[in-house]
């Protein structure tokens, strides 16, 4: 499925009455400025495309003549791509509306995260998700490629990471090794680039490292006694840093984008074991550290330097905000919705920030109170809450728009413990991802949930045409909630989830 050839059936139908009042707008995300006629004409030819340095790189102006011919002005190739996407979508609907559209994004970062460590999706499925993201102008694909349950990317210098570490899934520890070869990674990266989507790889450390430590136990720092005994890397061994530098060097080569995500979250699930490790105790003695948090901070700062030396910027979850990592060149993702103080800490310390709190942006949370498979935490995450994000939460967070000047965008995340097949992924992602797209692109004053719901009707047709097993908010019984996975050989444990 190639987005460059077919823009599918998502429809742009922009209508303005003769007095200039907007009467209908069917595109997701909603453009910022629209002045078009109600009538449609066959799509003509592209007369010109001018790239103007005075415009934002994703900004465009699309002017369509009465005969269907059109001109594009854009700030860069991404803006021109979005303009052509608009034209192609109109053509898919049978005609183009003469007039003018001026469009640009609210946020630079419009993201979606897919966790493939717990359950593997595969190349075709990832490209499908990229296509859907591109169709609604999303531009960051955060790819969670390693965790306790599996290591999913080939590293030439450490082959056991996939020979051993890629064996198993969250639901079946005996599943044969599943991973992406470097050739497949490069192909997917190139495909995403053609859609103006940056791929941000995540290699989790120093926690969530059980799969890597299963492959190379000499780098284990220990962990919980049941479930994941090798949850952490050993932060006291120099050999650990040599190993991780080699891994990150290959990751940097595979992913030419600006960022590498290193996680840095939930290390406390395993770090108590560090007190019994001679290498970590030696590190703490040498540095005069009183507790394992200081050793964790030492690790994060060293890895930050590794990432910087590779010419990248490091991203971490908000867990690492207290470790004195420089704000310049290091980004934070705020995810703990129940710890608003972490958001304030991140902002006060000047970090460039992406907002992705569990509520409402975690898609492993259910969409309806009747759903049984998925998470609930003092409620769940319906599409209305995703659509109202982030503006409806400012009072709850005790922030203003100016307080969020360091925020470059928002992101929805799918953790895959309970999404073991395509139907489960579809049911949890669609149509909420379309609400993410509009919340990330469209200015607050242009957002209207009732209007969005009307425009979503065309997306339901689009999803039907592609066989997507989405949750139907209009008729919840249309697609019954798929069963969750049967867990083989061990129960689901608290530490399996990103709390």
C-alpha cells in the first residue's frame, strides 16, 4: 500500500457560501484558513510549485482555478507534499473545490508511538500505519524496539540480541525470534521519509533491559526476583558502556533522523539489586554516591554524551528530569498523568518537551467503560478526551499557554501487552489516532468536536474500505471488542505495564 500513489478514500470537501462563510469542512485535520466554492470541478494540472523561505517548512497555500488547475506555494518539500495530498484527496472524492486553502501546523511534533517489544507487527503493518499517519499530516513515528519481552532490531556487532533476545512475546515466551533486519529498517526509514515522517527509535535503558541481558548476561545489573530477574543493565561496568556505545552507533547509522530515545523510565523495578552488585557498589564508592538514584543519574548523563557524540539529540521519559542532564540537546516526554509535578519540573528546567500523558494519550487504555481488554486508571481514554487535548487540561495541570512555550508537540502511545494481533491494534488505535492528528495540527480556535464527529463519518467509510477493525463510536456493537491474548507460561505482572 503506497500513499504516494493512492491517498485512499479520505476526503477533502471544503465549502464556502458566496458571502465567504465556511459551510462545510470534511478534511482531518481541519485546515487553518479556507475560502473555496461549493461546486467541484475535475482536477486539472499543477501549474507551479514555489518554495518560499518566508513560509514555515510544513506550511502551504493551495490555489485552485475554476478549471481545476492549481498552484502551490510552500515553505518546504513537506508543505508541498501536504498540498498535493489535499489535491489527491479531493480527486479521490470526484472533484476539487476552486478557491484557496492556507494551512500550517500548530505543533512541529505530531506523533504516534508503536511498541513492538511486547508484540511484533512486521514491515507491512508498520508501513500501513505510516500511510495512515501521513494521510492526517502526522510526522513523528516513535518506534519502541526493545524492552523486557523482546529485542526487535538487528545489531551486527551483537548478533545474540536478535538470535536470543528477539525470542518470545508478552503472551508467549516461546515465540520464535521476531525482529527487523537492518535492510528492512533502512527500507522502512526510506518509506517514512517519502511520507515526510521522521522515525524516532527507542532503545530502552538502563531498565526494561531483560531481553538484551538474556542475550548478553554479562551486562546485567539484576532486577526483580520474579518475572524479570535481569531488568537492568549494569551501570557500574565499563564493558556495559562499550556494549551500549556499539549498539547506539549502529542505531544512529540506521536512523538518520535527529533523535534517539533512550527511555530511562521505571528503573526502580530493578535497581534495588544494584546494592548487592560489586561493580555498581564500586562505582558508588568511587563517586561518593549515597543511593542508587545517583548511580542511575551517572548512567543517563554518560549515555547523553554518547548520543550527542553520535550527532543526535537524546529523548527520555520524564523520569530522568532530576539527573542534571543538560536541557540543550536533550528532550523530555511527559507521560505520568498522575504526577503533574514532573511536567512542571521539565518545563521549569527548560527542556524541550513532548506531551504524551497516559490520560488521555495512551491507547492501551480502553475507549469505553464496557471494554474489558485494556487499561483503566480512574477512568479511561475516550476519543473526546483525546480531541480536547491538551487545552482542556491546562487548569488541571495549573499551567497556561505561555507556560508551555517549551512544548513542541503531542503524541499518542500504544503499548502492546494486550494488542497481540491486527484486530486488537486496529480496535485500540482507530479512530483515536485521527483525533490525535487534529489536536496536533489544528489551532484551538478552529477545533470543534461536533464538527470533527461529522467529518469522522468519511473516515469511517475510509476505514471500512481498508478493512480496519476500528471501534465504532456510532454503533459500538458493529465491531465487538476483540479478545485479548492468552498468556503462556507466566501471568501478566505489574512491571509489564508502563505505570
